[in-house]
C-alpha cells in the first residue's frame, strides 16, 4: 500500500489530534514531535511491507513456470508467501 508523504503527515496529525481530545491521554512531548514520530513509524511500517512485497515478487519469479502451466494460482501463492515472510520477520500484516 502506497501513501504519499502528505497523506502520512495528515494521518499522523489526525491521530495526535484524536489522542489530545481524550482526557486519558497525556503527552510529555510536543504535539509536533509526536506527529513526526508517528509519521516516521508509519513510513517504516510501509517500508517493511514493501520489502516483503519485493521478496515475494522474487520468489514468484522462481515459480513462473508452474504458474504459467496452471499448476499454481499466483494470487494464492502470493498471499501465502507474504504471510509466511511477514511471520518470519515478526511482522503483522
């Protein structure tokens, strides 16, 4: 899933605003700094998912002949490979 930097910043701003509206949430850093941290975390999560997608594409290339002959369903194989790689990395999709 691709998100523009502007969209990531918007989401981070919205999250901080929503948290500030709740009395149960207390900040010990400035809202701007928290927004930067949240934006970085979102970007990092998307980067990890992109890495997994790239690795899945490499593995699918290795199965190209079986997929072409109809022995394997590419979408099913893609989903299984992505889940397995994410699990091995301790990453939740």
